[in-house]
C-alpha cells in the first residue's frame, strides 16, 4: 500500500514538472484548500482558463480536419462568415452584411475589415481559396459543401467537374458571392462549421506539407491565437488583440493539457491545475455529491461500424444479431454511469424536432431492439447462411479509458449471447483509429459521432456512398437518393418525413450500424468559470464569452 502511494505521488510530481516544462500557467489552491482559477495579479484574478483534452490534435488544417479536438481549437482561433453564439444559433461573424437574390440562390457577403495574425488582411479571396481547396484535396468534410447546396459541389465530388467551378467567387476584396443549386434552409446554420473557414493562400503555400502542424504554421483571425503547441502534451492560446470583436473577449489565455488518464485529470482538477474535467464511471461515485458536479446530456453518439466488405459482417442477419445481443442499459447504467443513455437510432434524442415540435427520436422510435433469445434466432440463421459454426472478428477502438471499458463489455455480451462468437480487441491511439477506419481495414470499429450542425441530416447524410464519414463501404442507392431529395426540399414537413425515412432505410432495412448510446457527461467545473459555452453541435466549446469570476 505504501509503495502504491509513493508511486502515485512520484507520478503526479513528474506530471507537474511536465506542465511547468510546457510553460503553461496553472491554477493554485488557496490556503483553505479551495480552488482558485489562475494567479492573482494586483489583487485581481488572472483571466486564464485551464482545460484538458483526451488526445492531441491531428491537424489544424480546416480543409482536412476531421475530429472534435481540432474543430474545438479552430473554432476559437479562427472566424468564418458565421459562428455559433451563446444560444447555439448561427449568427454573422466576419459577414458584416449578408444579402440574397429573390429566389435565395445567390448569397452576397460583405467581409469585415480585419486581419490575420501575420498582419495580412482577411479577404473574400481567402474564402474562395479555402472552399475550393476542400474540394481539390477531397477533404474529410467536402460533403459539407454539397450539403450546403453550393453550386457544382456534388458534380465535383463525383469527378464530373473541376474544383475551380465551385459556386463561390470573390467579386472584390471584401465581397464574396456564393451561388447555390437551389434555396437551402440549412445554409446559414452550416456556415459556422470549420470546413467553411477562410485560409490565407500565400501562407498555406509557403508552409507546404507542414501547414497547420505546428503553432507557428497556422494563422489566426479569431478570438484567440495559438502561441504554442507541444505534441502529445498540450497547447496554449492567447487573446487576439486584432480580432474584430476583441472588446467582448475577456480571457487573456487558455491552456489545454493532453490528459489521457481520467484519474490524472481528476487529480489536476483537485489541485486547481485545470478548471473543468469529465469524469469516467470509476470517478462518478466519488464526486457525485460535489457542489461543482453536474450531469450533462450530450448530442454525440457512440456506435459500432461494420465493415460491409467483410464476408461475415456483410450478412444482415449477423448485424441484426449483434445489435440485439447487447444490453445497452447495463452498458450505460453500470459501466459508464456518466449520464449516457441507451440508443437504438443514429439521431440523438432531445435535440432535433419536427416542424410541429416533436422529437425526432420519439417519432422514429427504436430499431433492432431485442432480447438475447431474439438475437440468437438471427445468429443461428446467419451461421446457416454462412455455413459456419464459429465467427472470429476484431474490434478497432481508440485507447481511451471509456472505449476500453465499452469494448470489454461488448466482448463479454457478444461472446456470452452469441454461441461461437469470438471478439478480439485492438486498441490504438485516437488518430490511428480514424486512419484505420478511413482505410476500412477493420472488422468492427467502435466509433463516435458529434453532430456538425443543428439538424438531423448531420447524422444521416454521412451514410451516402463516397462520404468521408461513411468509412465502412456501405451503400444503398435508395438512401443516397433520399438524401439528395431532402437537401433540395423546401417544404419543411415533407423534408422531415424524408429524414425519418433515411434512418429507417439505414437501420430497419439494412441494420447497417449498431447504435449503442447517446453520450452524457459527468463534469466538474470550477464555480469561478463563467460564460463557457458548450455547443451541442459543431465545435464543443466557445471560449469567446468565458471569464473567471473574481
């Protein structure tokens, strides 16, 4: 017992030295043991926010970024035409003026007079260059530009047109014209997403393949500037005094530490080194009575991808058996205990409502919900069709504590409830898990999805053929056609029926994935931190309005 205690103290001391070595400021504890955020200077509390992230940022190139951690950084160091406000609504940002023609297919934006962090002006050409670069590079989120309905985006994705023919044009230094295929009710909402950010062409080309891989290799035009980034350790942001709305930014600095071990995160919170921490199930009971504890329902989902090229998993009865063999209540209530809830659809509950204000999840109900006995019926049918008595597959997971626990639970459930089923767990770093998925070099993959914008389509159009978010070679022409039709439908009631039907094809007809749970967060937040905005879609957080209460 003594050895364990001394080892823990030694580990924490080494971690504290590491943070000091990164030159990041940290909070302290007062003499009475209560936490205080930042250091005091001339009797005032420093406006320094300290946070943690579960992994490093793979890239900050907005044309290539495909993960929540990168989106969070980009949201706070960059600014697009629109951004999400404190109420999660998409509002004008760099767009000082937004005008439309009569049929709402031509949108003209007047760009504010503002600069990049290197002093160059932000121009309309920066938007034209960045959006076309997304299409040229076949970026992870090029389909978002098609979802926005930008003219020729679909044809460019299909290889029928060149990226230079995208319907966006700088008609002056501060005037941008965007042409849509047809009126699109989602257009303004989508513009706050990172894919639509501008880029400085000269700077990007100077950096070459090193662009956005180091702090000095990216420019800022948002509320904060990225001033340091130590791989696998963390990054530091400072207030951008040249930001057009800098008077409304109160924080002077934001430090983010990469903390993969949840216990280390809790220790850092206890000692005032960070101001907010997400708790795993092992820590919930310890902190649930703390006055700074809160349970938050998230819009993110966790699900199983099936490799539809796999000779076993391409069998629909195998997929239905796996869906029904998993007790999701046991997973959320016993294993996770963080406010997560069972999920039997791909669209989250409580965030997306029909024109007559009914919850999408309530309208479409549950798919592939069954008992172990029902699962075994599908399993026996599948084995007969395959001519096999046993099945051995592996599951690709990120090496986080949450994913490891979920995978172990799934392994036990599937091997217990499906006779002859064997599951091997392959844990890899988060970024590698994404690369394995993109290459579709897995059997099963334990995947996560956070909505990009506030509409059910953000969970639904990822399954069309060729989408970078598909990542499992699934294809149903009926689903593809319905997504295209829904994108162009301006009758909101008809459109919502289409959105319901897309999920029915995906799950009722094809059982193409296995939804597991809608994420919840058990969080400790320093009571002195105010105005930190948590978004249900797109980037997780905005620091723009946050401040430390004195």
